[in-house]
C-alpha cells in the first residue's frame, strides 16, 4: 500500500509539472512570425524600393540587404513594425534579385524573411 501511494505521488508530481510547462510551450509555439514586403515589385536601377514589415520584436534592430549587400538598417517600432527605403544599386542587372530582412521576432528569436524583386531597366 505504501508503494502504491509513493507511485501515485510521483505520477501526480510529474503530471503537475507537465501541466505547468504547457502554457510556456504553447505561448512560444504560437508567437506570430514576422513578415516583410517590398514596393514596387519591379523597379529600375537607381530608383527607390520601400521595404516594410510587421510582427518583429518591439524596438529591435532590423537590417535589409540587396543581393547580400547591406542597403539599410532601422528599428522596429513599439508595435513591431518597420519601414526603410533604399535605391537599387548602380550596375544591378535586369532580372530577379533578393531582398533579405533580418532581425528578431516577437519572442526574441532570430528571424528573417526574403522577397524577390525584379529589375526592369
């Protein structure tokens, strides 16, 4: 009988700890993913491209690169939004190019998103 009581107490303890940890796991698993967009999607060399995003960590730095070269930095506002503009670098060829955004998501983890823009002229 004593052994049964000990096993029951251990099971109740383990289940209690698991239940306490569940909200932490669920909260981090449900953190919204940051996103980004660029405008216009097709642009000429030397012209401006605006990049914006939502759901980034509040007041955190955000970097923007074009084909792997840094073209802008900014800070997400207190709601996790950001906006930055850059001019398409001279010498960029026509066709598809990558615009990458890197920063921190709302849960504090590193995050990035990518867009493909088209150089029209």
